[in-house]
C-alpha cells in the first residue's frame, strides 16, 4: 500500500478534463502504425535483405552454372583434368559398384559374396586397389575360361574356384551394363568393347585371346588378355606359312574399328582432329590393299604405333597376320614370338641354298 501522505496528496489533486475525438484517435493509430511499419521496414532492409543477398551469393557460388563435372589439378603435368558426371535427376541410377554395395549390405553376415572380392588384410586391400589390369591378368597361371568356366573345365566344381569364377563373371557383366549375365557366351558381343578388359581376362577363348589371327585390337595383357591364354595360341602358328594372309572380313573390321578404339584410348573423338581426313584415307588403303600396304604406312600417325610391332597398351603386333611384310624371315625381338616358325625354316633354306662363289 502507498503511504498515507501520498494517498492524501492524490485525493487532493484537482481533476482535469480530457477531450476524446475521432481525429485524435485516428492520429494515435496512425502514429502507432507508422512506428510499427518503420520497425518492420528497417528490420527487412538492414537485416533480412543483406542476409538474403548473402545466401543467394553463396548458392550461386556453390550451385550456379554447370554442375555436372569434377576437376583436379595434376601438379606433375601442370594440367587441370576434369570428368563429366551424371545429371542430378540420375542420382538414383546407381552405378554397378553402388548396386553391389547395396546388395551386400542387405545380405546375411558371414555369407560368401559373389559380388565383392574381400581382401584378407589391409595390405592386400591396398594391393588390390592399386593393381592394374596387366598385373591382374598375370596373376592367373592358366587360362581362366578353359580351366574354370567351361562345362568340362577341370576346376568347374572346385569349391575354391567356383565362387571366384562367379564373382569375376558378375563383375565383368556389371562393368558392361549386363548385370545378371552368367557366362561368356551371353557376353560374347561385348568382347571388343573398350571397357571389356575383365571380360577378355576371364573369357579368353570366347574373346579370341587364343587366336593369333583374330582382330589384334585389345589382344594384349594391358587390355585383359591373360598371358596364359595368349601363350596357348602360339601352337596355332606352327602350321602357318610365312605368307601374308589375304584381305578378309576380320582384316577389314580391324581397320573399321580404328576410330572407336583410338577415340576411347585418347579420351577424345579422333574424327574431330583435322589430320583425321588423311588418316582415314590411309585406313581405307590398308583395309583394301592388305598387308603389303603396311610397307607404305608402317607407323600409325595418331598413336605412333608401329603396326608390325604392336603397342603393349592397346594392340597385338600384326606380324602373325602379315609375317612376310613384317620381316619375319629376319624378325626383331619385338615380333619374333608372333612370327610363324615356318619363316625361320624358309630363312634357313635360303641361307643353305646360297653357296660361295
């Protein structure tokens, strides 16, 4: 309660009259509205607008422009390299590796996987990650399809090799967009695919790695043909004469594949290179004229590959197809294993027939 003196002082105050009018009420409301509007506008222009502009700037910096790529700088070559990625609407279209991970995640603990090859320890995991195809192909001492995958293979039902065979077939099929394929014959049409390295490794017979006279593209360990499979093709050279093979469909198809193979190898369409018009004329001449034309065009302009010697990263030497043109009668060390033995016999006969004068 207030002190008595204050109560008495209040009681002694003289009443005053206050007049209320419509104008006074409207003016009071207008002042309140103006104050509230000023507060709102000042909050917007001094707080919300700058914050919104900052957020838009960040979004433009992070999300504006082309988003379908990643880039990295190679300090050694001093070149910035990039990779075009999938559209955002393809985000749910998982890659094969993502599909494999999803499938294994939902499998039973301890179950043997036919999709993932698990390493025994961390060191082996690092080795598996760093190994290239040439090293992977050299790991197998025998031709995998002949010894494991074919119906009459000696290790067809082997409890250790059968899961490995299933895993490799599944991996090869998945890499080529054919997940679900169960054998080499189902994937035969993909043998000449640039990304068919694993398929060529496990299906060496189906993909022509055992045939020294098949299309030379990709018939090298770096592209999947295992050394064990290539070695099995050597006896087929025994009965081959030291004569160039005639032009046939395989020969013409070999040169027809050139643009696709080289484009994938370089990562750029070779058809767009200005010099390709001249290269294409050379390809046509080789396709029509056969082995003898190699004497006129022994080196590939695009890759620097000497056709008779081949290119370890891409193509087998043409010496097995063109032994006469490639000089198998006096072979260099680079082509000697691809030359028919009959060339050595011919050379010996020629040497023996030359008598001193």
